[in-house]
C-alpha cells in the first residue's frame, strides 16, 4: 500500500516537472525528448490493460483457432492428427461432409443480412427524426421504442414464437377476426420464416440504432437548420443537405455495427424457427456452433469460422471505404 | 474500494495468465477406474459426490426425492445433484470430464453410451456389476443389452420410456368411441368418426420433436432399420422408411392434421382439446397432470400401423464417469449410490417412467401409475443402436428429412435418400475418427 502511495507522489512530481520543462523556452532538446518518451510510455501504460485483455481473449484464441483448424480436432479423443489445410479445402471443394450445410448457412446469413440491414438503418432513422421533435410524451415514446432492446433474445424469441404460431398463435387469430388470411405459416415455411425473423429482429433492436441516431441529431447545430430555412430550403432539402451530412460520422458506426450484428444472428433462428423449415434459416454461427460444440468437430468448425471471418472482414473493408470515400470528396465536416 | 491502476494491472495480468493456462490445458486424459470392492455398504471417510442428470421436466421432482432419500439413508455419502437440460447435457458433461471437473455418477440415454465410451467419459463396469447387486435376469433382455457397447458394459438400466399414444377421452366419447385404436384401420376409422363428430383436426402431425420418434417407430413397424449395425451407413431411406414417412404425410393430406404445425403445437392443441390423439413420450404424463388438470386423457401403446408391433423407446442408464484423478472413496460412494438407485427403481415410477427392473414393475407404485398400460409394449420397444456419433448424425440428417417432408417441401423418397447419403458420409467420417 505505502509503495503505491509513494510511486503516485513521484508520478505527480514528474508530471509537474514535465509541465515546467515543456513550458520553459530555455529547455534543452534532450529534455524535450525525454518528456516525449515519458508521454509515450504513459500512453502505453494506459493502453496496457486493454492490450493485455485483447491479446489474451482475442489474439491468442484466434491463433489457437487457426491451429485447431489445421487438425482433425476433437478434444475428447486422444488423437488429434494434423491434416494441414484439409478442413479448408474440404469445405471449399465440397468434399467435406459439412460443406453443404455450411454453405447453405452462409447463404442464409447473407440473405438475412441483406434483408435486415437496410430496414435497421432506415426505420430507426425515421423513429429518431420523430423523436427529435418536441411533443408531449416524447420521453415515454423514446422509452417505448428502446424497451424491447432491453430484453434478452430468449425472451423475445419465445414470446414471438407463441404470437406467430400458425395454428394456435395470437397473430393469426386476430388476422382471422379482421377477415385477413389466417393460415400463414409464419415460422414453418418460406418466405414467411424470413419475414418473421427479420421483423422480430427489427422490432427488437431498432431502439439501439435510434438512440445513436438521436444523439447525433441533437449534435447538429440548430443554426444550420435556421440558415437553411432562411435560404428557403424545403423540409426534404433540409434533410438532404443538413441532417444527412450531420449524421455521416455516426452512419459508418451504425452501419458497421448493424452489419456485424446481423451477420452474427443466431438466437432468433435457434429459438424461433429452430433453423427450419429443414435447415433453411440456419445461420453461419448456428451451423458453426452445431458443428463445433454440439458435434465436437472443432477442426471443421474452426475452419468454418475462419472462412466466415474472412467474408466478414471483406464486408467491413467495403463499408469502411464506402464511407471514407464520401468523406474525402464531400468534405462536409 | 476502487482498484489502483497497478492493482488492476496485476489482477488483469493474473486473469490473463490463468486464461492462457486454462486454454492450453488438456494434459491428462480421463482414466478408467472403478475402485476397490464395495462391501455391504460404504464405510470409508465422509465424502461428497456429484451426480448429473437431465431430469428437468415432470421427472425432476421424483429424482430429487430419490437423492434426498439416499442422503437420509446413511451419513457417510452426500450426493449433490446437478440437473442439466438434455440438449446440453452431453456436450457439457464431456467438457467437464476432460477439464478434470466432471461428476462422479450420471443418468443418461442408452444410445449415448457408445459415444461417451469413445470420448473416454464413462467407465466400463462389467467387473463390478455383482457389487451393484444386479444382473441380466433383473431386466428385460434388450434393456440390459442396451447398456453394453463393444464388448463392455457401461450402463445399469434405470428405466425404459417410449413413445405412447395419448387420447382425449371426452372427444372420443363425443364421437362414440370407447377403446384406443390398435391398428392403422382402427385409427383411420376413429379419426373419420372424430371429424364427423365435430373435431376437424383430431391428430396433429408434428414436423419437429417428436416427429422423428414417430418416424422411427413406423420405420421399425414396416420392417426397416435406421442404421447398419456396424455404424457404416444409414439405412432409413429403405422402402420401409418411405412408407413410414408417406403415412405421416398422409395424415395431413387427408385433413386429420393441420399443415405447418409449429414446434410443440400438437401438444398444446391436445391440451386445449383441439386434437384427440397425440403421440408423445410417456414422460409427459406428469406435465399433463399438472398443466392440464381438467383434461380427461388416457395413454396407450402406439397403434400398429405397419406389419409388426414396434415403438421407439429409450432407456435412462446409470453410469460411473471416468476422472482424470480417480479417487477410491468417491468411486466406492458412486457404486453405493448406483446400487441404491437400482434398488429403489419402483419409486422412479413417479417420474412417469417405466422402471427397468422387472421386480419394480410388479410394485403398486408402478401398477397403479398412469403409464402402466404402456409397459405391455416392452417386447416391442426398440432402441437406437449405441454407435458413437450416431445421435449427432441423426439430428443433422434424419430429423431434417422428416421435417421437410411433413412440411410438404420434399417428397419422402428423395428427402430420405438425400439425408441418408449425408448421414452415411458423416458416419464414415465418425468411423475413421473414433477408430484411430
């Protein structure tokens, strides 16, 4: 304890002398260098805890995962033979017994992402725009839109499984009362299964994106809107020329986070459709978990993860460049 | 109290090192050991052993009671029970054993024994069967044989539980019916009578759980086998399999079942009085008693649809797990506990199960239980073969084919052939994997 106290006093004294040295015009170059070195050192010290966690929980597992993917790996068996890239080539040329299921799950993931991401970018924006106005009960509505996000996936999925049940569910019952089709197989047939999964996901998570948008909207200076109004801009023009450019910084964030979340979809299809009909709504994460954790084929599952990560990185790079480019040319910030 | 940066670094560092060690651990495989001979009773020092099972449903309270009874019956052994959903049981128990933190005793499904033996998780116990006070004469033949794999015994039977046919007695009376159907024709006639009596969809056909259990029962009834005995290939795409699946699909085509029955809806509909018959496991008996107290229902063996009587069944078997550091006292305590459970199996009737032990099925605890009539089907009860990896293969292939066909997305033969080819590929990979 006393040790810690002592060192922190020294640190404070150091900091004081650094300030003085930096402020003095007569300081010699070597002193300035050592000050800079100290700053660098402090920066690394502050980064160290996270870096350590990052190494232990991200870098090492990735390395371990790659190592596993090069073996016919089943941790419960004594022998884990090295098989080189066979796990990868088997998946890519289709000779592995897991290949068909894996690529089917990749297609399902892609489909879910393409269907859900646009909705999760546009609908929360609309919600945020409305919430940004002043009206009575605004805080209540803000809370209501955010509320589903607080629920866990298990709660959401089980709740909707009951609501959407074709034969005994509430939704079809009320649709029937209104004279609308009441035999739609929301969870057991396509395309309804996808409609349910996307719809529930949008309902569940739109609050998060809406809150981010809302925070960004409140950052946009009211003077800009005022100036636009004075110039005679219509509401649409104000949206295009003031709101959207103002949102650009968070759009990269929201888009990336939404894509990553959609690509990682697992709980909804695991609990609502059980991957069905057949395996049509099994996502990549679902398939990887099934192959590796339930069926102990860790080698094949790790190879799947690596291929999956490769595609995810590709998409992230594309998104990043899309937004960066616009920033560079637009220069609105 | 907040941490200083230094303390935080220290903690984080230790956590990191710990994780690194944990991640790379794996030295030391689980060892085979069954301990010194158990005499009349365990007389070593006090010991606490851990017991894992998956009795999360209506069967849970009965097992809790048995464990409490055992703990009260003596003062040297304490059994701590851990209940894990079956869905996660096998992956967790194997992981725990290989991490050196596994339980001592377990109850699990008979068809998993081969897989668990291949994964070095369960002890061969043929040499200690005598100490446990049981033998082949105490059990129905196929139930006792089910505890063996590859020339070794791994399990002591606790119970058998099969698919059964539940019926809603009020609806049957409404249609003027008084006995459960025993054949395909009788079932067909009764379903028609029920429809005429104002029950539009009397027999809801599931496409997920327990659809594959219905399919397996019918496959055996039509004379088929799901897998080759040596584990080399899947054979559920035989003519028998196609017939079985066609019959299931026909219940929807003829209007006895609605299409697109979602998971568990057939059971909910039965409880709501919308379905007159449902085939489900006998372990649902306790659930029906507690969640549908006003429903008047009966349970009977599954009708014979095919050429011979047969019904899917399973058996909970008691095992003694391997450990990376076997301890003689714990092993003896484990044997004492297994012996107690085998002796007390008539009390296990309270779980809605059929006790495996012959003598237990003559006790009033069983003969007066609702599931007693199902026991007459014991000779027709069929188990899945105990082949390593087959339970996992089935989930990915047979169940999917049944699902797609009943949903009308595929034709029976095409779906079964595709799934069987996929299953054979996985089984071949398993053979290579487990034999190396």
